C-alpha cells in the first residue's frame, strides 16, 4: 500500500470517527506540551552490492534486511484549536538510539566484505491534524520531515545523512491534571544511500546502495501546560 492509500485510509477513519460525534471541547487539548517517548523501530532496507575486481566479472548481491531496535526520545509541540472538535498540532521530536542495518556480502568467509549502516539521532518536525472524540481522547494523522545521522562499519565510505518523510496515525488521551498519553504507529521513507570501498580491504569498485524504510510504534507520556 502506497502513501496515498494509507493517508486516504487515515482520512476515512477520521471521517467515520466524526460521524455522529457528540459535542467535544478542543480546548481540553490546546496549548503547549512536552513529552517523553519510548519507541520501537523496525528497519527494512532493499539494495545491492556490486564488486568488480581488476580481472574478473563483477558480482551483484541483492540484500533485504530487517532489524528492530528500541529508542527513547522527547517531543515538544503546540496544539492550536481550529474548531470545537478540531486542532492543528505542530511539534518536533528527537529520538536517540542506534539501529543497525548489516550486509554480509562475504564469499568463503571473507569478513572484509561485511559492512553495516548505523542510523542514529533521529529528528522529526511534524504537523498533525487532530479530531477530538471526547473530553479526554483524540485521534490524529501526522506528516513530518525527518533527518537522521548515519554511520558505517567496514572499509567503506560514509554516505550523507538521511532525510525522509514520516507518516503516522495515533491517539492522545488527555487527563484533567494536564498529563497525557499518546500512542502512535507510522513509517518513514528515507532517501537512497550509497557507499563504496575505500581501497584498503575493499576496492573502490565495490559499491553499496540501499533505500531504507523505518516502521515504528511509540508510546509517549507528557504534560500539557
């Protein structure tokens, strides 16, 4: 399912939630907030390595890798009411925790061909249209711009940092004390990355390319001021 279909499904969910909705007060959710987040990241990557020796034919190895990691983070935002039961939530989130994407292209135990990409320090700026379901609960869809640091293991060059688009859907439960709990699921599609051997143990003619996608689920607890 592509991004458009997913966003249409989310929009339909909001529309159905709004059908016959009792009068709700968006001011219960409005205002600045901060939160602490625990998240699980599931990384999927598709790509290839290509090795060309001086006097042999080049060989290509397709790679499909999955990896799940737990990260922690924080968020800061502001929910602006735009109607009795509608808000526009604008914010930013930062997650610290490493997830690694390995590629083992070794032949006959050749450990020099084993490399890895490391994704760390993820930052997302987002906007989330929100519909208030009751005085204590709301439902939102999110779109954001995400940046992440990337490092490598192995005798390869380091590509530029990742950037991509994040899509998500979630709920927020707001208590009278100002405390809230947010649950969310979504994914980030990153730009393609590429690297090549540095010429030490891997020749410069060895190249790696990939297009990572990170699916996530998160729970955050915070306070609305």
